[in-house]
């Protein structure tokens, strides 16, 4: 089986990645909810004295761009130079390392007070995710904050559609539950402080079915009503124990 390590390597992969996601519900949910959550957590960490930020698997830098202004020292790490080429342009104030820290464990030195890991744990093979979480745990002091996501919660409409597609059509689409990710984090030395769920409504090929404005308003209503638990995108805020 090919490793997730190779999934975003290739000429123009960064530009293609951004173009693919721009019109999708992912981007809408990010803009409406998750960007603000990352900014609030970064701000809280920085005001508590945190100064070093790492965006692991930073890709084209969309998450790094949100966290970077709060810290004096921000680093994006990714294995793909094609993705990093876009990130370097998007977040010029950050430093970047192109490396696989699970194989070159000394590639990034020191400890980080705030770490983000988005769109990684769901798709990476389990051994890779666990190696990454172990590396992060070794490079985060007690109390340091890790924020990340599972973008296909099994117990959601999209998660159930995924299960059906895998069963009927032989697709191999990934899905994870909150419980599974919580266990992965706990086994790696983290304690989950909170989970938040989003993206309850169905979409068509990843695009909003009612238009962005209505879709965004409905998602906001469902989130406020506490129905995000059955959404397909879940974000965790964890701390190093
Ligand atoms: C789906 S992208 C997510 C990018 C970014 N975190 C975001 O949310 O927009 C996953 C990224 O993981 C990177 N990646 C895969 N294996 C990696 C590894 N072992 N070390 C660092 N980055 C890796 C890929 O190159 C890709 O840029």
C-alpha cells in the first residue's frame, strides 16, 4: 500500500490542492467556524506565555496563516516541497522545514507550545499518525496545546454514506469516530479538553447543496442548537499531559 507520505508530492500539487478546496463545503466550514476556533486557542496559548508554534503537515499554509500572528516563532513542517511552495508565499513570516519528522526525527528541534494538525489523522495510515503523535508528544511540554481535526466522523450522514459506499461499491474511503481519535491521542500522551462538531448537512460532491449563504446559516443554526455532534467534521483541542 502506498504511504500517505506520497499523497501530496508532485508538480503544482499545492496550487491544485487550494483550487480543489476553495469552492467546497470544507472551505465554508473552515471560514465559518474553525478558523475562529484556531485563532481563539492560539490567542489563549500566547497570552498564557506560549511563544513557539508548529503547524504539522502544514500543506499550503491555510492553518499556519491563522496561528502565526499570535506567536513570535512559527514553523510549518511538510514532506511536500510542492505544497510548501504555496505556504511560503502565503505565510512569509513563518519558517518552513521540508521533512518527514518520523524518519528524520531531528529535522525540527526544540519544544512547541502550540501545535496544529489538520486534515492528517483521518487519511494517514495508523502507524504514521501514531509515529507523528509520539514525535509531537516528545516536542511539547506539559500543558502545551494540540488542535486538530477528524474530517470524516463515522457517526454522521456523510460518515454513513461512506460506510455504505465502502460496503456496496468497494470504495476504501476513510472514516474515524471521536472515540478512536481520543484513544489515539490518549495513548500518545494527550488529554482532550474539548471536541466540537460541524458540517451536519449533506453536500453534493463536496459542494453546498443550497448555496453558500443558506448552507452557512443552516450550519450555524445546527451548531448553536447543539447538533454538531452528528456533523462529519470534528475538531479537538488537547493538551500534553
Ligand atoms: C490534506 S493535506 C493538509 C494540509 C493542511 N494541514 C491543511 O489542513 O490544509 C495533508 C498534508 O500532509 C503532508 N504529509 C503527509 N505525510 C507527511 C509526513 N510524514 N510529514 C509531514 N507532512 C506530511 C502532505 O504532504 C500534505 O501536505
